[in-house]
């Protein structure tokens, strides 16, 4: 059975995989009554090693599908999508709220650093764009920025290996040049990376880690409040159902959702989405109760 999304006035959020769930979680903390539709483009995960033009095409396609379906706002819960596609989507949709995560992350890090020395852990693609360094320097040209690509992090997180020896080894390797640079503040430059926060803090206990999702969610709340001044955005309504959709394996996704956001996963409908040529189809086949129960066992 194919169902239509309940999209009118919704907040559309997307990422290449489950990392965007960290942004969904913080949005629901900032705007508890939000109707969120989240798309995990797991058919193409990870984005980080792909050509930048290809990532931009995916990000623009998902944004256009969300807006065409009635979303009032779109949040690119993906750093490389933000770097490659945010400006184009903003220009094409001036009447919509369209936010990314790089600007908020840069602002948070500049505010937090005491030494004027910032590190960035990100995907290969995000590092290639240099967007974090540009954003930080647009705020404060005196701040030193060290960006490090972390190609092993997303596969480790997607497979649930956030506390393994491999995760700690990778964290130590990627943090080493940042710590040697003298950075006191590190931006988690991929929305997957907060799932590794405990590991990262163990390796570098003296560092302040910045999760751009938190600042992005507050920016979204303020933009929504300015546009909808008559509505109370602070009242929690846990009966509101959102949609979490993957373009990949639905049972794998259901298990990931249960593991990564156990406190809120039950309020969401899970479903399958998909690409038809270059177009994202946002009607979906929902996961059955039996499939969902089997996935989370």
C-alpha cells in the first residue's frame, strides 16, 4: 500500500544516512510540536567520498521533493549537502525557510574557543570544499582552522560500531593532527559524528566538541517563531506523528532508528522512499508492524 506524506507545514530534514537523526532529535527538543519528515538517502550513503556535483544533485533533488510536497522548512542535516547545495536551494526558494549546518557550527566554535584555534572533523567531501574554514574566517579572520577528513567514521556509525576498538583507533588517528595543532575546540562536521561523541571525548577529554545540530535547531525555532508568531512552538505534543523514510534497506533503517533515537522513535511512521531517475519519490510503502518488531529485536 502506498501512502502520501502528511507534509503541509512540515519540517523536512535530510541526510545521506542516520546521522541526520541527531538533528531530528535536537529539532524536537527545540520545537516539540514539530511535524518532521526525515529522509535518509541510504541508497547513496556515504556522500563524503562522492564527487561534489553528484552530492549537490542529490541534495537539490531531496530539497525540491520536500518543498514540492508542502514542507514549510527544509533543514540540510548534512554538512557536504550544505556546502554544495544550500546557496542554490535558498536562491530557488526565497519564500521557504532553508537551513544548513555549517554556518551554525562555525558560529558555535568561534564563540567557544579560548585559544583562537579550532579543529574540524568532517567527511572527505566537506573538507575538500573548505567551507568550514571559509565560514569561520567570515566570522573571525584571526582564528586558525585545522580540517581533518574522517572516512572511516560514517561506515562505523552506520554499522553500529561506535564503541569498538576500531572506532577508538580511528578517533585517535583523526584527532591527532588537531590536537598537535593546539586546538581547544572541535566541530563535529558531519551529523553522524555526535553518535561517536563519547568515544571522541575519551580520546580528547580536554577538547570542547561543538555539535552544529544544537545551534541549527535553535536557528530553526527562531525562524519559525518569527514567521508564525501566533503559534506556541514550545508545547510538547508527543502524539504528533512524523515520518522517517529511507531510500535504502528499511529493516536495517528501522533497527538503526530504534538504536539511535530510542526515546522518540515510537512517535514516527517508518517507510520506504526511492529515486526514479533523478527525482526523489516521497510517496512511500510503510513498514508493517511485524517488520518493525523484527527489525528492533
